[in-house]
């Protein structure tokens, strides 16, 4: 069904879509190429939520040459009026003869309607070219729509002996500058950054994105778990109101005056703790696609044992902290090796003297024994 030119044009569309990694949330990242044979007539990508979609940019560049041409789109063109008009209608009006789509859009207002409208207009539509790559690019969007919760990435940094901090909690800095700079780009692609009261109290983190001047990004929502609303000291960075911040707490807790610059979200506690599945559902309802959790071993372990972690971003530094240091995760005690938690290594990369590992739990291997 697909020839070499089809594959090349869709690969370009996927690379274009990646350019919106820091700016499109809650919308998906989408790229589009208009071509005739091996000739590219126009291209574009969705640059910012609320702005024109990828198809509009590509059609503008192609102009009248789009008539009779083929459009390559990484996600099914929208078929509804949101903040922008339907892209399926724009492709029909432009007179394209064929549309190649990488992945179908599960969003209820699209979900097959874009494809149906194109075919009803007499346009040939072929789907599935590089589908997995397109879904991977938008794994947070697909997770939010299909599972009702965001994609959760757990960011961790450890010594070679598996410690994240000294016994007194001191952890700055385990990794070097190159690794810390890399974290900023992962933060920038996230819709929200999640931490817990203990980490906030110990480290007073800013939990913001710091990238070189000129790099455009949307500040992720800071999410802090503070069950009793008593962990954040007045004047701490997470209460400064510099970026949108959500403090999640138990119902009935009184909101201190020091929390005036942030939004507080009450949830019913379960055994004195904020229910993590309910938290993720609430964040999905707010349009959060990807969460990056940066927390201590207690919250990290709770997320992992609950089966809520989709991938681990693990930085490993060539140093030792000793067996009195804090562990990477607090997980349930295992008495049999058959109950261990296996992971799949997707990528490893050296950053300065440190190593970055990207891992994902194997299906069915996360739930606590």
C-alpha cells in the first residue's frame, strides 16, 4: 500500500510534529506534508494550542499546487469546530486527491469522523503508515483520551549503589551539569511536574523549566501533594505564584494565607493519603497529557507499586553514597525473585560523566505482590 516516497514524507511529518513538543499541550503534536510524488509542495506542524493546525500551515505553503496532491498527516485531521475550523474541511476545500494518516484520533469529537468526511468527499484515505511512531510521539495525549489518565514519567537520579541522597536528605548534586540540563528538556515536554510535601520541605525546589534564551515552551503545571496543608513554608518557591501551581490536599484542611498565590484542590483521603489514581483522573480532566514526577522514595514507590508509572527516566552518576543513603524507591518487601519488577531498557545515553536510562515496566509487572 505504501511506497518509499510515502515512508519518506511521513517520516518528515513526524519530525515536524516533534518541533511542537514543548508548546502544543493539551493538544497533540502533529505534522503535515503536502507532496506530489517525490516533490514536497508544503509542510507544517501544530505550533501552539489555539493556533492553526499542521494541515493549515502545509496548505498555505503549497497553495494551488495542493490540488490533486497527497497530504501526509501524523494524526487524523480534526472534523469539529474547536478553537480552529476543521482540518478535514480544509483538505477537502484544497482539492487534495489522497490523504495518508499515521494514527487515528481517539478524541470523541474526531474519532473516525475526519476520515469519514474525507472519504465522503471522494478523497482516497490510507491509514496506519508509521502508526506506532505517531502514537509514541503523542503517548501522553493517547493515554489521557484512551485510559483517562496522563502518561506518567518518573524522574530519578541515583549513585552507582542505588542511593538518591545522603542519610540526612542532602542530594544536591548527585549528577553533573549535562544531566541536569537534560532534565530541563524533559520537564519542558511535560504538562505537569509532580512532587510531594516531603521533597518540597527538604529541597525547596522551584520545579520550573530553565532552558536557553529563545527556546519556546509552555510552563508545566506544578502539582504538590500536601495532605494536611502544613508542609510548605511561607516564602518557599512552590508558593511564589511564578507559574501555575496546584496544591492537592485532603478535604477539610484549612487553606493557610501563605497559599494564596496557588490553587488548592481538596480530595477525600484514603488511609490518610491522597488517592493517586483519583489524582491522575483529576489532572486528565484538566487536559494534562504527560506528568513528570520528581519526588522522594516514598511517593516514587507508591506510584510504581500502584502500577501508575509508565516510564522511568533514570540518571546514574559514577559515585557511591553508602548504604545509609536514601533508596531509589520504597517498594513492598519481596520474598521471592519471581515477584521482582522487570523493566525494559529503551535507551541509554551518556551525558558528561553520567548515564541516562529510559526504561518502561513490562506489562503486568508493576502491581505489588
